[in-house]
C-alpha cells in the first residue's frame, strides 16, 4: 500500500514539475520563481558533501535551465518569414540548445563522483606478470631514458616485470627509406636506442612498418610479450615508484576488469599557463577532467583509457584483437569496444606519473585537433549512443564525451552573433531587458554558480571560456574536415620537450588579432549607436554587453598567442630529500631541494665547500635506494644566495649514463607525495568576483603585451645557458657508432645538394 501511495505521489510531483517547467507565466511570476530557485540553490550548495543537497542543487539549476530553454524556444526566435533574421537566429538557438544538452549530460555524469582507495597487493607469488610498453616515434633518447629508468625502478618483483621500448622511429621501413638522409637518421636512432635499452636492461623492439600509428605499435608489443597485465606509458610519462602498487591490486578485487586509469600530471606549463604566467598558482586545464570528470565517469563504469598512465588486462585486449585503430584516438575507442563487451574500468585519482605538455601554441593546437577529430570519428563511425552491449548510463557518458568536441561551433556562434545586430541590425535574439533578466540572467547566474560548485577547486572563473575560444578558432576547420570525411584524419605525434629562444608571436596568431579588432570596432560602433539611436536601447544594450565579454576573451587570447620564451630544457620538482655529496676527500650531508633531468639544487648542512668556482667544483651525489647506493658525478653551475633562505648550490650532471638516469629517476619519482603536494598547492578556489577582476586584468595587460610583441617591442636581453651533458652509452652491440653515422649523414646531405 505504501509503495502505491509513493508511486502516486511521485506521478503527481512529476506532473506538477513538468507544468512548472513549461507553463506560460507572467514576468513577475518568473522573477519570483527564478530568485526563489536561486536562493534555494545557494543554500543547498553550502553543503557540498551532502549528497541529497547535491541532487537538490542540480534540480534547481535544471529548473532554471529548462525555463530558459522554454523561453528561448517559444518567445525569442525571429519569425520564420524573415529569413535574414531567422536563419542566424536559429543557428544561435541550436548552439544554445547544444549547451543545455551538455549541461544535463554533465549533471548526470557528476551526480556522485567516486574516490577510490587502492587495495593492497597479494602475496608475491600471486602477483600477475606485467609488461610495460613505452611507445615512441620521434622523441629524444634523453626523454626516453628518464621514462625507462623510472619504469625500471617501479616497486615490483623483477622476475614479473618487463619493460619494452616500442620504437616506431627506427622501423625497417624507415631504415630502408629511399631518401638516404632519412634512412641514416633512422639507423642512427635505431642503434642509439637499442644500445640504451641494452645498457638499461630494457627490451628494444622496432617493427617492420608504421601501420595504424600508435595502436599498431602497441599491438605489435602484444605480439612479442606475454604478461598478464599491460602498462602503457607515453615516451614523456615517467612513473613514480609505487605506480604498480597503487593499481595492480584492483585486478584481483574486480572481475572482468580491463582498465585501471590514472591522471596525467604535467611538470611544465601549457602555452596558456606559460604565456599568462599562471602555472605556479592556477590549477591546470587537465585537472578539471582528471580530478572531477573521470571520477564522475567512474561512477557509471565509463572511465576510459587515456592512452598512457594506465594498466590493462591482456585477456580483455585479446577479445578485441588488441588496441582499436579505426580512429586517431585509439585510447577512447579501445575502451568503448571493451565496455561494449561487458568489461569494467576503474579510475584512481592520484598522480602516479609526470609528463610534459606541448610547449608552443602550434603544438598545443595540433594536439587538440587530433583529440577533436578522433573523438568525432568515434561519434560518427562507432556511434556510442547505439553501440550494442553498453548500458544506458554508458551510452549517455560516451555520447557526452564525444559530443563535447563540438564546442568550437557553439563558442564561435556566441562570439560572432552579436556582430550581426551591431553591424547589420539583424535581430537574431528578440528580448527586452526585463525578459532577459528574468530568464537569461538568472540562468547564467545559476550556470556560473554550478561551475564554481563543481569545479571551483580546479578551474578559475572564465578560464574554461578562454581555453575554448583559443581552440575554437583553429578547430573549426578540423570539425568540418572530419564531418566531410570521417576516415581522412591521420595520427600526428605531439612535439614535447621544446624550447623557445626568444619571445614573439605564434605563427598562427593572425586570426586572433583579426577577431579582436573586429570586436573592438563593434564595441565602439555599438556605443555610437546607443547614443544616436534611442529606440534600439534594450536589445542593443544586451548585445553590446555580450560583445564586451567576447572582446575581453579575445584580448586575453592575444596574450596566449604572444609566446614568452622558454629556455628551461628540464622541468624541476621540489623533492627535499637527504643525500650525500662527496667533494674531494670530504663527504658532505646535503638536502636536495629540487631536481630535474639536468641537475639538482642542494643545500649543504655541515659547512659549504671551500672552493666554489663555477664549472670547476666537481662532486659525486650519493643516494640510497632499497639498501643499495647509487651515485652520479656532478659539476657546479651556479650559487644562489639569499638573506631570507639557505644558499642554493646548483649542480649539473657531468655525464649522463644509464646509471645517471637511475639517479634522476630515484630523485624525481621515488615518492608519489612530491607530485601530490605540488598538485594540492595549486588547487585553490577563486571566487567569481575575484576571478572576474583577475581576468579583466589579464585582458588589459595581455592585450598590450601582444600589441608590443606584434610591433617587435619585446625588449629581451640575450641569455645563454650551459648545454646538458650528452648521453653516453657503451655501444657493445652497435653495428655503427654515432660518429660514423654522423659522417654518413653529412656525406648523404652533401650528395643530395650536389
């Protein structure tokens, strides 16, 4: 009887709710409803850890969003008999409906994000065998050596762990290229990396040809290995010592588990963070996805493979004939295929690797274009919302993940729509100030409050809009290309570890300047129209304010494409670790304050060395790892003295041998807490008003800096830095020494010019 009663009450409440959502009411009633919903929403958001209040907050946001959607649909669209107004107005309407749909998908995905604790590992004899794949294409040996050394140092029985370098830059096809310069370069790489792997105890493998890009390379690795679990690390993703300890145990606890994914944590800033100088204090862009979104997807068994920093089941991969390669985002496509077969995934929200982001704006856009096209390929070719075997919640999550990459269309629609009214008086949005405040403004307030509620710890106000805008300008063409021919896009490797010798404008900066000046002219012209056309007041005021927000975004974006120089080749981590420094006959006790793949900064605890000549003072850094002593030869590069802090002595590695890279890996990646602490320091919430003021400051300062750069007024002094010590490998099994290969390359180049 009670069940019948509650069912009837549920039907009555649902009917009343639908009536409230879509019932035509007066503006006064709408204002009361909107402000009442906002007040209730702010109250429920004050208890973020309460799940019931969380659902209520989502409900109030949904109410305001649907009321706005209803109003936009029935009252604001231009007449269909006025095509010059209706067509652009309807396109804007579609962009807004896309955003509303994505809002509700996000509310579903983030209903109850999971925070998992890693289970303990079984007994040593019960541990599964693990194969680690490090796929590579054109990365430097130095970058690979750090990743391989960190992988070798992972805490796991050595008889159950194998490391594979899968080199797609030294394939048979490349070593036999018809161009002798390309062939010799591939031979050089092949021989150097094979010698490096021999010295480090890693298995080197290069396949015959580069078919199916990264997916094909990983599938080749499956053919030559037999471990029960497969770990994938990108070439620049160095794991911490406890990576396997934090992940492998899940496969014992969960049946039919195919994936344990961990976050991608980065040591260096992306172009926006570098050029706006926010890296040290603002949460990174990827933290919103890895700290919030993936945890939400995990609730619905939809967290997916991100290409690296993951453990996969070989048994599961064999059911799909390995990694999927139809799209250029093999990671998400592989996860979709395995989820469709009833396999499960788990996400561990703990940084267990450290990698590198694209350093230049061009490489950043190239990476995002690949992600965008790959996700849309999956949407078109794999149709996740219709895929057999997926649960309904998984269909919603995958469709949302893929549809997200249509954001350039909506972002550009919002950017250019105000111009149609300002310049051409096209009424693409029919409203007055009172209606706008009753429906649109309250919806926008709820939307930004929700962003702060869900993402405030990992995303500052207006930063999402800025990231979307700077990508949208360039990704529009990528979307058109993949829609026209879904099978056309090809896999392009993202360049990592680059430096910029001097500041200047990005090669693709011109469209951003063009858009900025168009919006600036529109802002000035709208002011002129407001003063001279009193009859167009309400709508013009709305559109002019909208355009000013767009102008602020475009101004800040100029700072993103005005690239600051980046001379640091090696990114540092604050490690604060005790070590010994042997200088001559004296053994000093030191604290390693920070470390990179190029050197360390140390603080002497028991008296400074007597001589401190830069480039002359040499020493040996000694560490203890699992009861074993490891060491590296160092040379002094600089001394930094400060009245407020202990003197920092900067040492560089005198030479970089495989044993040196073992020291580098132990210093930087032995403790997961180093990455976690660095991440936590940046995850600081910034309120909407404080964030808006900061963003406005960026707009003014970065616009003027970009204009200075465009005129060549940069004013930088030349800076020189000591090069890193070269990698030294004893080429015991190398058929051709690097010197001989360089000589052949020179002769080949000379012959080609002749």
